[in-house]
């Protein structure tokens, strides 16, 4: 007897290159810090988004870089309104630059706190 398996929707993994550049930006309120230093926010649809360079309390513009079933990784496009805990990083290499998902040196992911 032949058994057919139901296929799962293809939502896991990196977004295709074209989708990465065309994925719509959205605003997100960041609420906490995950182990490793990424800020965490939750979209209105419940999706958890990890955002390098964000600080809890920030409202940020984000674009998704990859998506799994229960979470996604986002790129910080800009800080719409800084949270009360945000400070100016002492080192210009401490924060991810536009188009990067990590700081240039990788040594101080929490320097903006």
C-alpha cells in the first residue's frame, strides 16, 4: 500500500535572496534580551523576532532575514524610538551596520545598554 505524506509549508530557513531584499519592513517593540545579546520582540501575529543591535524598550523598523516555525531573525533597519535603557555605544564597531546581522568586531553585543 502506498502512503502519501502531507508536505509541510516551506517556511523554515533563510528567505530567498529576492525575498530578503523585497520583504516588507515592519515596526516592532522590543521587550527583552535573549541569551547571546539579541533583543526580542513579538509581532502582532505572535511570531517571535530576534533583532541584533536592539535594546529592550526600543521601537524599531525590522526586515526578516530568516524564519523558522516559531521564530524569525530580523535585520535592524533603524531605531524608530529609543527605549530608556539605550545609550550611545562607546565603540563604533559595537553595533551592526546596515546590511549586517552582527557587529563588526563581535566583542560587545550589549554595549548599547
